[in-house]
C-alpha cells in the first residue's frame, strides 16, 4: 500500500511537469537530497559557492559573460522604484530576488553572487518623477504586427516535438498546422485593415536553418551549464569539493553533466533553444509595435483526445521566474530589462485582456483561474510565465502568448479537423476549418479593441 501511494505520487508529480509549453530540458533529474544540499551549501557560505561556480565555468571554458549593463542602455522609459515593487510579485513569486537584488528610491541593482551581494551584475539609476511613454496608436493602419506561429508542423517535426493528436481512427491534428493556419488568416485580416504584418515562418518547417542532424552540440551544452548554476544537481556538485581537480572531475563524472553533451539533447537544443532564439531575433529585427505568439493547448503530454479537457482560453505575459532561472548574467539581464521597462509589461496585460475577453464573449471559452506549474495568475485567463520568446525579446512592446483553446477536447477536435476551406502553404493547399477562422477573427477583434 505504501509503495503504491509512493508510485501514485511520483506519477502525479511527473505529470505536473508536463505543462504544455514546458521549455526546461526534459533530461534533468534532481537526485540530490534537498535538505542535506541546503545544509552543505549554507555551511560553505555564499562567497565560496560563487568562487567555486566561477572556477568550474572557467575550467569548462564556458567563456566570460559580457557585461549586461549595455543591454539596458537603450531603455527609454524606466519604472520608478514604487512601480517596480508593485509588479515584482508577478515577476518573482518565489521572492528569490531578495537574495540577489537591491532596490532603493533611486537605484536598482542585481548581483552575481547570492546573499553576499559583493559582485555587481548591473545597476540602474531610477527616476523619481513619472515619465510616461507615448500613447499607443489608435488604429491598425500602419501598425507593425509580428506573429509567431508556435512549433513547426509536418510529419517529421510533429514526431520530434510531440505536438499533435491522433484520434486512433487515422486522423491526425498537428498543433503546428493549427498555429500556422491561424497566423496566416490573422495576417490576411490585419493587412485588410492596413497593418504591416510579419510572420516568423509561413511554411511547415523550423525558423532556424541550422543543420539539425549535424550541428555541434557543445556550444548549447556550455550555454546550458552556464544557466544551470542554481539547479540542485549543480549546487550538489559545487558542495562536493573545493576549487581544483577533484571538483572538476566530480562534474565530468556526473550523469547530469554528461547528459548536457550527449546526443540525446540534440532535439531539445534545436526545438527549445535554437529555433526559439531565431524567432526572437527575427521579431526584434522587424521592430514591431505589437507581438502575438499563437499556440493551442492540451491537458497532458499524451497524443490522444480528452473529452474532459477544459473549455478554456488563456494568454501568458512575461514573468514568474522560478528560483533556478536566475543562474546566469544573461538570464538576469532579461529579467531586469522586463522589470524596468515601463511600457511593455502593462501593455502586454492590456492586450491579453482585450483578446481573452473577446474569446470569452464571442466563443464562450472560459477564463481559467488556476495556474499551471511555473505560472502565476494575474487575473482570470492571464498568467505570468517565463517563456523563451517573450523573455528574449528586446522590443519594448506588448506581447500576448496565446493558448487559443484546448484542441484535445473531443468536441473542439471534431470541429478543427473539418476541411471547410483551403490555404496555400508553400505551394501546397492546406485545408482548414470554420473553427480556425472563428478563432482568427476573434483574435483580430480583440486586437482592434486593444488599439482603440
Ligand atoms: Zn504549443
């Protein structure tokens, strides 16, 4: 009985980590005992932990991270201290920044070392008077809209990403296809209203042109190592020996470390890193006024239907960093930029609100009030979450990351597989349903509400 309940608990916990857009790498396992780890790390003292961490990163040639101060130089409208305090709960619900940040009326600083706060990471002078960003445009005419259709689509990539459903009767529905169809229809609709629209991809393939089968894993592994310094497995190893050859070899012999460099990481490095980084880069180059990221949700990682899947829609905005996600200067600079930027976060919430309210009213989709793991509810239907594309975007613009609806709900699935119309995708007709049109039109109407 005891064993069975342990097994059940394990299953529940394992399932909980499969939130739809989980971007953490699936092969990490935290075997370190958390209690003994905390004791060991505390006994070492934060300065010693920092010194050991730097020595390990140097030994494995991670490369010194550039000064992140420059990354903030072009921020035009910086929040006041009071404004930062008021949104911090959405950015850092675990209050981890207490260990690496200081905030006064006139100064915001982040440090590289936890607790001791001796080594500055970046520091920004805060104004005390309110400076307001310019008012947004009131029409779609001339508005630059970037749309990122999530995932890739196509049989090969659906298998690699697992982002598809099969009803067991020969029908397969790909999320990548739904995302692309919705995005192409939105592009048409927005262009009719005079907007200038950019899609990160308009065919069923990745955005990155990197050679999937042959790319070098090492730079990705080193990047992951750099970002992992606050992970339990990394901290466990840091506590295992002082700076020197024993510490380095403990890392080299660890299975978590080895997995970073192994062939099994290839697909995740491509799908969850390279391809998403490329999308962000392209959106920033386009210099948009507004960004939409289009996805459809499922209630589990399985590829079957679920009649009990919720009838819901939602939008994610930047935020909800987890405590393991502050591990590198790069991670902290993204956090700081979004936290300090006066314009983009509040506008992202407003844009999200306009869209999910429209989806609720016009399509009768509910607005969820409970958050998935890794996200924090801001209001019904709107959640803060630290997702890759919004995180890395430098553009100080509203961004809505939409999970239009649960496409594994049996009734939605039946509507979505209908072939009512056809779109030309890369020279091939791709059938789509009335349901996809309804969703695209509703998102369009939400965006119109937002700009007015
Ligand atoms: Zn998705």
